[in-house]
């Protein structure tokens, strides 16, 4: 359990401080009030140590908010941001992993191994956005997700991808998964094999 500091000042004052760049954000990251810690998690000026403290916060919503902030600022944070995101991607709370996956979906420079790990997540809400939308996933990744799906819905997510290649479509058809084949048939951008 993380050390929490007792309230010093009114909650409204601490909340206002938590949004500022010149505030004692490290101390506020250990505040006893979850709304204050949530505000620090959203603050792009929070020091790395504050983010590290919040990455272990017992409140999943705070960890999820931190994951969103780190994913959005990962390019600026270089290796340190990706390292924290990797830790959050292994969080036991699905909403935290979903926050990481959701923000990585649109990042073409996201680390391949991190995207692939989340695409293999057993929680469909975590894996689905990445499988369907991430440009980081390669054709071999998609074929592997079809052949060894983390959940049954993964094949359908692959079948819904835009501009699906003929090789991936063929892999879906070879599974005999009727739901995935129906999703593939409804995908107007998929290149279906001639046979």
C-alpha cells in the first residue's frame, strides 16, 4: 500500500494545485484524496517520480488516466514513457490496459512488442481496437492472431480491418470460423482470395 499524505488545505485548493506546472506535484501524487491524485495523473508537468507513484495507485481510474497521458506524450518522454506504459499494459485492471491500448491505436511509432502484447490480451475490450486499427501490426501478426486468437472475437476484429490483405483473408477462411467469415464478407475493403 502506498504512503498517503494527510490533507493539507481544502480539497478544492489541492485540486487546483494538482493542475499547475509549478505545484508540489510529487507530494500531491501521494495525497489521500483520489481526485487530487487523478488530477496529478492527468498533469503533463508531473515529474517522473510522481508518475511512477501513480502507476502503482490502488485506484484503477487513476492508473488508467496516467496511461492515457503517457501514451499521448510517449514520443516526448522517449524510453521512460514507454517503460511506464509497458508496466501499465500489464495491469490487472482491464480498464487500465484498455486505456493504454486505446491511446496506442493511433500511434504509428508505438513499440511493436507492446502493441502486439495488448493485441493478444484476453480481454476483448483491450485487444479489439488494436487488432482492428493499429498500423503497427504486420501481416504476419494478423495471421498469427487469426491462427491463435487470444479470444474468439479476435478473428472477427481482424476480419473488420480496412484494406485486409488476401493472405490474411485466406487465413480467416481456413479457420472455418463462421462469425469471422461473415465479418470478412461484410468488409468492403478486404481483398478476398479468388478461390
